C-alpha cells in the first residue's frame, strides 16, 4: 500500500468513526478489522490475526459480541506460561477466582474509551498475582465448549507489580526500561535507523534519556542517519516527508543539547530550512489539485490553515494538521535552544494555528478550528504535541505556559483515550505523556488510568505489543518495535534527562 493510499485510508476511517454510532471494538468493520490483520514476519507472524495481548501470559484474545464478559483465546505462544493450560477457542470468563463483572465497551468515543470490562479486570488480577502476595500464580476461569474449568498459570514474580508512583521510583518500571533499551539496540539497522519516524524519534530519545554512556553510540548512529536523510531542499513530495523532518529536528536537537556536539549543527540548519520552507504561510504554496481532491478543505482565505504543517510541504490534500504543527512548534523551540535562528513570526503562526484549534477546555482538534464544541474531547495526541510545544516556547509571555497547563490538565481530566490517538496511536501516547508531565497531577492521572494497558501490552519475552486501537492501522511486522520504543521513552520521562522531559524546566508541581 502506498503512503498516499494509507493516508486516504486513515482519513476515510476517521470520517467513518465520526459519522457512525459509537461502538465497542467488536467486528465493527466489514473487513473484519482489526482481527483479520496479520504480521508478515517477526515474533507475531505466527499469530492468525491482530488480537489483544494478555500481558506476560503468552495469550492473545479477541473481543466478541456474543460473549461481552469474556475473552476469546485465538492464540497461545509455545513455551509461554499459558501453554498447556489454555487452548485456542477457550473463553476466559473470570480471573482471580471471580467471574468478570463488566461487559467490554472498549473502542473509540468518549463513552467507550479505555479497557473497561474483561480487559481491565484481567489486567488487575494479572498484576496483583505478580506481586509477592500473589506468589506469581494467575487463576483463570475458562469456558471450554460447554464445560467450565479452573486453571492456574505460573507467571512468576520476576517483574513484580508497579509502584504507586510508576514509572518513577518503581523497581518494575526500571527493570522493564533496562530490558527495553537493550531490545531497542538489538533492533537498530546497520544504517542507524530504527525503522519508521515513530521508531526514529522515540527509540533514540529513550536511549539518550537513559543517561547511560553504553547507549550513546547507538544514538549517534541514529543522529547520523537523520543527518544523511534530510536536506535543506527535499524534493520527495507526497511521501509524508514532514514526519521525517519533525523526527530529525527533535532527535538532532536533543542530541546536541545533551552532548554539546557542534558537528551536527550544519545538518540541523538544513532540517530547519526544510521545515521553514514546508510550513504553510502563503496561498502561493497551495497545490492546485487540492481544490479538486479536497474542496471542503481548500483555504477560504490567506489566514485559513496559516502557520501549520501538513504531511507534505505547503498545502496539499486536506492541508495542515494539529499533530504535525505541534511537532513543528516544538522543533522550532528546540532548534532555537541549539542556536539556530528561528523566525518568531513564523513560530508564532504555528502557535496561533494550535490555539485556533483548541477548545476552551484545552483540547486540540484536528486542524485550526474547534471541530466538536468547546468542551468536547477525544484522542489526546494532538493536545500532547501542542502542550509540550507551548511549555518549551522560548518566548517570555505567560500565554505559552498557560496554554501548556491547559493542555496538560485536559489530558488529566480525560486520560482514557491514551492508546487511541488518530493515525499513530503510539506516537500520540508519547506526546500525550510529555504534555501531561507538565503538570504532575495530570501525569499521575494519565498513568493510573492506563495502568491496565502497560500491564497487558507487555509480552512474555519482555517486549511490548501494539494493541488494537482507534484507527486499527499500522499493525505489522514492526508492531513490537513501535510499542517498545514508545514505552521505553515514557518510562524514561521521570529521569528528566532531556529538555522535552523537563531537564531545564520544572513542572507545575515539582
């Protein structure tokens, strides 16, 4: 599938989700998505679909409408704790000696965000049994055919349970992070890349945030990869190229700020020059075909969409979007710290784009307009990108910090959409966590509300898994890398080793 087709698919799915009644994530697409999607290679290639990972048990499960208080087992990994105890086709109907109480309503929309029902109930019991009091034994109630039976899975005590302050001051989080950093290094390609822009942003940032010198060579190889793959004048239009440049700007900047390596500054200047060129600031930048392909998105005047970034330079398709514009404003802020001269008028144009699309509650919508009412909300990735961009604004006026705090607080008020950001849920999770970190109360609420996700996404081999999500897009052979890089980054946030994680600025409540 080409990148343009993939973009169209994501947009179409977005419109479908907005137009259709809110539903649980149970076969609500005629294509059997997400359950019918498969990985062509890698550790999940043997699994016959995209199912929920049930933590370190080695189980993969599907949600089915006919059994709303159960998890249908679709795969059991060989040599995993569940092998020999649970079979494909079993329904897990309870855990910890109790039947599941709530029906699943996991999906996209305010009323169904989060892992309610068997998913979260299973996660609570799984984590509890990994503590010393649980002795590492996970009791499950199964329905096999017409027979109900009890089994006990030995998941061990290796990881224990998360602390009340996780991922900070938490032995389990520290162990997971150490293992994930090793995993990331093992996945790095010979050219220094970790894969797509999500991997190439958060894998090197996680390694750099560790502060461990053993990982610096891997970070340097990735920085050199970014330097080789970016140009002041890049002609790779219609290739979603701006995602690559946002990644390069943030990684190279953080590397320079952490190490003082001045050799990358000329390359960082080239990245800046591309972003300055690709920011939409004038109607002369419009691709004429946009009026035919996306007439409803075509600018109605010179200030419509002004200051934003879209997938590609200038204005094409449906134009600039908040997720990229938040990253662009953040990139400018970081590059300014590196001594790169940034045009403040253009920087503030990006901030204004974000403010125009922000509801009075601090939630950021898709573009530069409030799309669902001043108090509405949905997935928080855009809000996260805007939040950290505002928090790190180099300008003294209080409006930037005020906006950052508003973005952080709305995340804390509505933390349940965390794994369900549009386009790239994993990237959205990272930016949401960064913005929440601006306000310690909001960060705590975010992590507490999604403790189930971190428990369930961890696989038996220690890597993390990209769970079914809002768009049901992006699952494939690199799904483990996607989740593992982002989880490693989030777990590194409390170390405050990077500018974006608070190295040079205190959060609202230190």
